[in-house]
């Protein structure tokens, strides 16, 4: 394991309960910080989860048919130290 | 040498079409859209000429489908609006007529029919679903001026389309007239109309034939909407209007409507002068049909005749009204002029009088010269059935 | 009292205009008026008929009458149905220039050479205007001044140049006939 | 677009962060609820967000009137916070005409699908455009009847498999698709005509600008305006939801070429549009890489 420092300029909230699992947001995310859950929501759909590195660009929101994203931009970038496999 | 009768000098000689249009404007009509078709065309022409002067808009729609849609949009904003055509054009509008009823839009529709063969279309409709339209059938231009204004009032009163059923004669006959604006009881403001000002407030509205409302507002649902609309039908049935004449001691009762009624009444007056006990019932509203009046008239009569220029449509309603109290005979017939737009030779007081008298004296209906039996055109197996 | 006037001829003779002028003149005089024109779909040469009903009380007659008190015949080609509708004792005015048929003898018939009179006055198309002028003198159904006023209101804007010539021939027709030979109204009605 | 694999723990996205400002709200201001019954991966809500937010941003929301056709999108009739007139299938442009003539100061727009506009009501939109009616028609074009379950429409492209063209649309048998935007752009009364899409974030942003130009055209009374939006219908196309954007771009997108088809009365050729599209796509990708789209 090694620790890397990842910079996030923004973040999103995800209303997972309204997600229908279409996965359009996953490839739409420029920094690639969204991945589908293994769990399912109450409707039986997998939903996106956020990892460190969001830029707050809103691309996920633009392509989300179910309006589950809300997009925020941090006043100051947030640094996260993340342990990753080598 | 000009001698003017007092109090009548204000009137002008006016074509029926123009009178109906001026009556619409007097009633506050602000929008009209139509597509030319004989004999409705002049109604469109007069709207195109007169409505802009009165601050309204008339669009020469590219089709009947579009005409009724445009009027639909204008009505949804709360303005009084109308469309029209002949029965043929109205056939194209039937889908909208059905759904306008569900959308509760108070559309006034002019049918300048080519004959009286649109009775079923007007009273039963060619559209889908459960719906009824009040149908007003003026006998002449003067009455048309009143009924058009009544049509706009009733449409708003019931939030339901109202048809004015006219014909070639009504559209083209000229009479000396003044258009007087009639007063009707006040109606509540159209809080249901949309104008855009409630958008974005959380309280936006919608005008829709569907059973849905805006999110968070009470909604009928599709089934509920159909049931709600059905509750209006028996209430609108109270709007029945009818004229009767000579019924007190009538042995024969003739039921007749629209322009031909004027011919029938004239003929009956002549027959009365000769001592024949004949009376008439003239439905002014074709729907609701004056079943009770027909029932009462038939109660003391020996026979009932239905005179209409069709293959026999209103006669069904006459039979319902008579309810078996007396035999019902259809004494009208298909009768158009050679162009197919106007009315044929059956529309003649002498011809009509002969038919009424034949019915009254239990004789066979006279054959009208030139109105051959067309059974020769039947295929052999059909001819067999005809025998 | 209801007075019916049938005008018949062939398209282009001014039948519809003549009927409209009579109807409008009667309107100007405050009468009840009903006017319905029928023409065979052709602008020229087809049959053309008009019905005018004038009354001093609301009209009961339908716009196509079975029986008529009077008629004007501009041409005899389509005349027969009109003649059949005349009541005994009725009155007929015919344009002698283009109407040669004989007419049944239970009606009063007056023949005038309307087309010739109009041509002499320099308005060869004014025959129907001569006829209604003459009809005014013959019956008094409408006054001649009313006819002139009604004619002015009936001529479309693009034909205004014909107004003076038409007035001339209406009055010519009026003066050509002895007034009041077959009166439409009992005196009390016109004095009302 | 994304080539990275997410790393580290899943972040908490259930609550709004501190020390941050909202860039884009959860749902459009003019939607009464975010819930709807569209299928997973449907493109229609994306277009909906585009024009609703545009109305809000232009400050004309409080004088806007929608006229809805009949299709899947009709279910938004009850959730858009916009005064609305529900029209019959195909008839919305005429209804909008009547509305606009009576309320000339309102921003009046139709919302129609390709079955509604290009099949049932083709004459309506053409006549309304030709009249130069001061309304905006919005077409959600996915090349199928979504509501009935994926049937061929007048805009389905050659080779497209639908429930009633199982072996693909065959020109000889089924005829050719109608390029409605191109058709409308040729009409003199049409002042602004554009074809956008919602198959990726860049396209969504670009389409939103089209909505703005269209509504501005109407507000300035410059004539009829028209925005066609290619939308995904993975259900009706019988493809996985995630494949929707790619399928759309490769099929509908190759025939119904995106771009502004008519601006200020000038019609642009398909070649011009193709060149511009490549250029635009590079720009948008670069912008996204920099961290955001300036909409």
C-alpha cells in the first residue's frame, strides 16, 4: 500500500434513493471519480458512488436523467490522503 | 317617396354569415380560426374582415385540424374563441371535440352544413368517449344572432363546447337586422385559464383533457375525470329549448328543425287555415333534445312525422320522445341541389305541405318529381332483398 | 303583409344586384326584408334567381318561397319555375328586349324595353336597374329614392364609376311607367 | 470519456459539504419534483433540464406557457412548474399559435416527440414555422415511439431496428427518415433552427445554448424558433442504458447532424455543421478537462 494525496476542487451529493442505475454518469465523469455501487437502492438499482478527486465540473449532473446530483465547488481545494494498492 | 317606418331605420341588410360573425363579436369572441369550405366559407371571410377591427384575431388555418387546435390554444388563455366548417370539416375535428370536452374548454363551433345530414354528428358525435355538446339550431338569421350569443354564454357556463348548427340557407340569406348585444347572467372569472403568470410560483396551472393536475394539486385521475365529465351531462340537459305551435288539438304532430322548420311552419299555417288539425314541435336545442315536449305532444296525437333533409336521423330522437304512443313516420328525405352544397327541391313549401297532408290523411307520401328510386343500381342479390 | 318578388334571368344580366338593391332599399325604408339569391355556379350564362320578401311585420316566409306576389323576368330561358310560383292576380314586369315568351293570363304583365332604354341612355348593361326603377313605379314596394341610395351602397368600391349612370337608368325606368298601377301596400302602411 | 479508476474510500455524498458553494442544484427550479417515470438512461429529462433552466436564467419563467404533445415526456406536464396547455398528439404547434396570439407577451413553447411532431403532426409544425409564428417548438427526437414500446417513426434512421422494422429500417420497404430540422430551416418564417443532443455533457451544454438562442428569438419577435434534441431511448432501442449515448451518436447522430441549422435567417449546410461539430467537441472536452463547462 502507498499513500497518495488527491486534490478535490468540488464535490457532489448523490440522492442514491432516486437513482435508476443507468450508469450514464460513470463515463461522463472527466476525472473518473464515480463508480457504481455493489449494493442496490430500495428500487433495486445500483447507484454511483464518489471517490476523491471531484472537480465539481457538473458533467455527471448534465447527463443524469434522474436528477440525483447536486454539484458544489469548494471555497478552497480539499486534499485527501488516500491509501492505494501499488 | 321614401317612407321610413319609425324605429327601424338603424337596420342594415346583412347576410346570415355576417350576422353570425357580428353576433360572435358582440358576445366577446376574440379569436377565430377556420378553413374555407362551402357553405361555411363566408363565415370565415367575415371573421377575417371584422374580428381584427374588433381587437381580435382570425387565422386562415391551413387545415381544419389546425383550426380547431388554434382555437383550443386561444380558449385555454381564457378568451372566447370559435371555429367552424361544414360537417365534412367537422368530421376532421372530431378527435379534438371529444378531448375539448374533457379539457372543459368552452369552444363555440359553427357548422354551416350542406344539408341536415350532420344531425348524428352534431348530437351523437363522431368522436370517441362519452361526451355531449349543446347543439343550437337557428331557424333563420334573426334567431341565429340570438343563439350565437347564447352559445358563447352556455359554453362558458358549462365549460363545454357548443355547436351552432346552420346550413346553406342560414349562411346566405340576407335579412334587415340590427345586432343587439344580449345580456346574460354573470359568470365567475375563468380561474382555470393559463396566462403564464403563475409559472415558477409553485402554483402553475394546466388545461388538459387528461385526468392529471400539477404535482401536489388534487387530481381526478383518468377514470375520475371521465366520471366527473359525465356528471355534467344531466345538468346540461336542463338547457333544452323548443318552440311549439298548434299542438292543443293536433291530430298530427310534425317535428322539424333548422331552416327547413321555417318551411314546415309556413306549410302548417296554410293547412291550419284549411281546417287541418296539425301542429309542430321545433327543437331549438338538438341536444338536449326536447323529449318531454315531443312525448306530451304525441300523447294526444294520432300520428307524428319527422321532417328533416336527411335519410332519417332526428327521427330516432322523435321515436324516443314519442315512446310508442303514436306511429312515427319519416316524411323528409335526402335533398341537395345539383352542386351538393345547397338544398334540393324538397325544400319547398308546396312539396312539404303535400307530404304533411298525405301523412295527416293517412295516404302514401307523394313522390317528388325527379327524385327517382335508385334501387336499379343495386346488385341482383341486393335487389332481391329490396323486394 | 308580406310581398314576394322573384327576379330571374341569366347570369350577367344584373339579377343578383337588382335584387340586392331592392332588398337594401326596403331595409332603408324600415321594412322587414328577406333576400336569398341562387345562381347556377356560373358567373355568366347560367340561371340566376333571387327571392326578396318585404313585409311590415316579422316575416314568416322561408327564404325560398313557393308562391309569389310579383316577379321580374330579365330573360325567359329559365323562366318557367318562376311563372309557376306566381299567385293569381300577381304582377310581372319583363324585359321586352330579351323576353319573348307569353305569360299566363291570370297575372298582370307589363313589358318594357329595358335594355333598349338603358342602351339609349349610354348604359347598355343597366337593364336590370331600369327594371327595378320601373318596378318601383308599378308597385311602390320601395321608393325610387331609396333604390338610388341602396344602389350606391350596393356597388363595390372598384365600380364606383357606374353609380351616376345607374342612378340615371333607375330614374329612367321609374319615369317610364305610370305610378301605382299595381300597388304593393295599402296607403295606411306607407303612411305609418 | 473517463479513463481513470477511482481510488481510495467511497466519500459521503448524503450531506452538503461545508465551505462550498452550489454550482448546480439538484433539480431544475421549474420542476415541482425530481421524480418521474422515465426509463433508466432516458435522454428526455436532460433536455427538460436544459430548457427549464434556460427559462429561469433568462428571467422569463413567470411569463412562460408550455404546450405539451403526447408522448413519454407528457408526464412532465404535471411536474413542470409552468402554466401548461395539454394538446393532442401532433397538434401542439397550432395550440401554441392560439395561445401566443392571445398572449403575445408570453414565452410560448411546445414540447413534442418525433412521433408527435414528425409523424402525426408534421403539417402543424411546418405551417406554424412558415407562418413565422412567434413560438418555440422543442422536439425530443429519439427515432422511436417510446411510449408504445419502440416502434418506427418518421425519423428512425436506415438500418434502425424497431418493433415494426425488426430487420432494420429498409429504405425500399419503409421509406427514408425525415430530417425535420433541415426541413423547417428551409421555411422563410423560421428564424432560428438548431439540432442539439444530450448524449454527453458537452452536448447538453451546447444544446442549452440553443434553447437560449431560440427563446431569445421569440422574445425579440424575430420569428419562429425550433430546437430539435436527439435523446437516448435505450428501452425503445433495445440496448443497455450505458450504451445509449454511443448508439445514439452512431445512428441518429450520423443522419440528423447536430448544430445550428439556421441562424439569423441563414441556412447552414451539413458539411459546415460537421466541421463545426468536430471543432466544438474538442473545445468542450478541453473545457471539461479544465474542470467545468461555462454554461
